C-alpha cells in the first residue's frame, strides 16, 4: 500500500529569502497624498480611526500597492477588476461558513466591491473597519443564541439535513434565520461529539480487556448527550471570547490578504505577530510538533510535516488533516474550529518534552486523537536513506534512495553541514560496489528545499548541461547549469513522484525526464509549484520620520517574484511534472495540488535551453503498456482506486442528516466500507526484501545502542535526551513499509522491463 504524505517538508523553503529589503525606490512617506477624488471614492459608514491607525494604514497601503504593481510576477495594477476579485475573497474569509453576517450586512459591504483600489490609494481602508464592526455586532447575537440553545437538550429526531459547504448556503435574511442555522450547526456538532464520546468508551473497554480487567460499564445515551453538550458549550464560550478580543492588525490583515491573493495564493502580508510565527516555522528551531498549518475556511489544515520533526516521527499526522481540537497534557481538549491560526499555533507550541494531543479529522472522515511529544527537529531524520532491494521475480539487486527533502547549507555555528547531493552520491557508490546497476529515486512527499542541490543532484546522472531556467518579473532569464562533467551513475533510473513532490523535486524529476535519463513514475502529476517567493521587509521602505517610526514595525510581504522553467521550456507551475507512467492516486480525493488553489498562476512556457538528451535504450510505449496491464491485475492498486473513489464520494457529499439514527447509521456504514479498504500494512505479506545500506554510520550507531543492556541503554538515552531511543522502531517501520510498498514493487518491474531490448 502507498505510504502517507507524513514527511512533506515546508514547500516555501525553496529559495525563500530571509526577509530582504524591498527593491530600491523612493521611500514611502505615510503622508496623506490622496486626491480629493480618491477620498470621495471611499464610501461612508465605516467607524472612524485614530491618528496612529490612519498612518499605519497609509504606510501599508503605499508599500504593499507599490510592491504588487511593480515587483510581483504578474505586474498588474490594483484596479477595479482586482477590487472585485479581492472583495469576493474578503467576504468569504470574513465569514466562510456564512454563520454570522446577514444579507443586509453583505449588502452594506457590497458598496465597497469595486472601490478597494480607491481605498488603498487613499490609504483609508474603510471596508476593513466596516467588516470588523459588522462581525462584532453579529457576534453578540450568535453568542447569546448558542448559549441559549445549548442550555437544554437539542432535538435530534427531526428528519432534516444541513448544508455544510458555506459557499452553497444562502446568506440568512434575518436573525430568526440565523438562529435556525445555528440550531442545525449545533445539532450536527453534537452528533459528532457524541460519537467521539462513544469512541472514548470503546477505547477504554478495549484497553481494560487488553490488561485482563473487567470493562467499565458503558454510559447511557442521556449521559453521553449531556457530557457532549456541556463540552460543546464550554468550547463555544471560549471561542467567542477569543473572537471578541481581536488583535489590532486583524482587520487590515484580512483585507490586504484578500488583495494579495488576487495576485496569487502564495503572496501574503504578514503583520509582526504572524511574521514571528513564520520565522519560527522556517528556522526549524521551534520546540513544537513540526507541522505547517494554514486556515482553511473555519478549520486549521495541516499543509506539511517537517522531516525529522515530532509529528514526522509520530507518524499519524498527515498533510490534508483538519485540526478540530487541541489538548495539553492531562487537560480537556479545546475546540479550535473557527479559531485564528496564530491562536492555534500558540496552543500547539510548547517546551520540549511536554505533550500535546491533537484531535484531527482525516481526509477519510475518521476522527483521531494524536498525542505528540514536543521537541526540536531531529536533523538526522531528514537525511537520505538507502537500501538494496531484491524481488523474487526480478534478477539482481536494485538500489533504492528515499529522499525526504533537498537539505544542505551551514550549521548554526557556520561550519559546513551535510548536503543531500553528497549523501545520494555516496549511496550510488555503495549500490554499484554491491552489484546494483539500476536505482529508484523516491521523491514522494518531498516538497523541496535547496535549489542548488536539485541542480547538483541532476548532474549525478548526466554530464554537464543546463538543469533549470528562472524568469523574473522584469523578464530577466537565468539558466542554471550543472558544470561537473562526471556521471556518477550510468545505469537505469526510475523516479517515483506524487502530488506532494514539489519545487526542487519537480526540478530534478523534470530535468531527468527532459534529458530522457530516467523514467518518471507516479500519480497523475506532481504538486505544480513553480514559483519563488521572497520576504520583503516593509519597514525598510518607510521614510525614517518620527511619525513613521512611532507606528513601526509594519511586518513583511511574502511576494512571488520568479518562476521556474524546465530545460524543455515548459513551466513546472500549475501542471507540475506529468509522469511517463501513471499509477493510481491514493490522494485523489484531497485538494493537494497547486492547481487546486484559488487564483494560482497559470502554466506557461519559454524558449528551451540548449541541451542534448540521452538516447534511451528502452521503448517507453512498451513500458507503459506492460505497467498498465500489471496495474489492472493488481489487487493492491484496485484497492487504492476503490478507496480513493469512496473518499471522493464522501467529500463531494455536503448535506449531512441531522436525525440521530440516520446520521449514526451512515457513519457506521461508511466506516465499515473504509475499514474494508484500508488493510493494516504490517499484516500484509512482503513484496520484496530490503537490506538497509549504512552509508553514513547511522545503522551502526543503532546497533551499538541495541548491544547495550536494556537498562543501560534506557538510562543513557534518557540522560542524553537525544531522541535515539526510538531509532530501532523508526528504522524497522521504514523497512516494513518499504518491503510492502506496491509502488516500489511496480518501479522494480519497470526497471526490469527497461533492461529488455527495444
């Protein structure tokens, strides 16, 4: 079975500058330079603003508009068209579930729909203030409504349904309709909470049975309902309290990011508090769990798992999961649906050695409690792993490289650190010494890293030549070339990719495909992120007057400024790399691609570079036909297709029944269907054998630890605090999964077919 994307690295790491100064231009003054016409274009009705807030708005408006119009890859003016696009995004982000604002409120906001450009030019963000004021007004009503409804049992016997997709819901026309909507929302959440309470009782009974103890008596439905409703009331009370205490920058941040995302989804304004969180996540020094999160309507969505992080080692948290509750060690979980991202980050972050439990909704609708012990990122876990594979139906040995990310650079003290290219070169040498003349490079889940190493690693497989082209907003093109004439591996190569292979992974896969040096095998396309962002410090654009200094810092703008192109001239943006041989996609039900993002920069092309492809010894059409025949006959791949289709059907169903018997029966039926399509990997027979290659001494280190007595080893590891105590479990788990991986087995078959005469 395919592995999960648990090891996806932070995609934004590729070529992200460390908060550079803005491009050279006259400093912005923050003075009110708006014309009378621009001031007149700003609608009335928004609350007044203090002088300091007014200056901050003008400075941000001047800085952000200049950068978007002059430095963004698209270089388009902030005009009425951008205003209308930004307005739709603003209203969606202000109330994604359409559970606060009324139609009359939206009508008031609509007056600003094509005037956002005028408000930015005037430095007067009236829409941001009006939106925040309307939200505060409706919050008071919703808070009282929820409190009243949860004060007594809800009727879970009515045969009705709730539309859960906010965009499909109409805006409520009055407070009576809004109250009715919240009644249905609460009934669905109560059904979900009660199911979780039953799962807790079941888990307690199973734990007692495993210890040979009598199972505790199950709670009555009335008791479960009362407990679930009380927890729901506490969670909403805490959520509404947080919403009633917004940060001063919330309103402007929401509007500016509606404007920036009218340019592309990766251009983001980060006020000072958000910038701090961003710095921590990018540095890898956060004593937390090592997951990249973003707001997804009312939910907090896991975007990526940092290799070597506590989440990565724990193994259950995956890209695509929605976090619905957070619990500190031995404390009650706090519901985080509808909570601001930075508040959730603060709850998850904590000192090394402490435990946080995340309640997550998986892409297959399961709800899991995932305990994670906070720690710093374990750098050793990010390094390439290697194995020699043997299959009973394929003669000889095949090298296998598992590359979690494109790592390298310098240590904090400035000394040289390991580079992934050097490690992969060492593995290739080890494979060849042991008789392997074919290799699998596994880039599944690898969402990038250092551009320089994707460039150097490509050169391991062909002699010198161009690898990738970059194009800037002002039309400057650069061709990045491998200048090393050595070819470290001349045998057959298969590269495995999936939807989570991004940025530097796409550069390597694209180069090897263009040179016809490897056969790319994987799901229908790679991620498709072919753009580069830079962090630009907005403070450095400001004229250093006393009035301006008083309102600093302003924050930063993460701005899309470059695009990648393959040597063939095709961009990796949006379309990614399409494999030569396509296999079933276990994540087809997840919106995991760049093209799934709103307003993603479209695919484009440029002139091809001057390069000389290899002449392949295999017939690609024959390879495809043979693979398709095997996949059609494979029980494992048919299971992948059936599971993916089931999950897609469930995802597309947005009407949820609110009658308890109907909802519970539907949940139980779907869970049985899913369980039947999700076999436990450890219980499956091995498809191949894998012998780990100790190219860096890590396996020998593990064996030395294992050679010590259990007591001595535990004492040493506990005192070291270096996290080595679970090395054996992680290494053994990696080997078990590898030996049962149907995708790796198919790659072996393809390598066998590549050796046949054309």
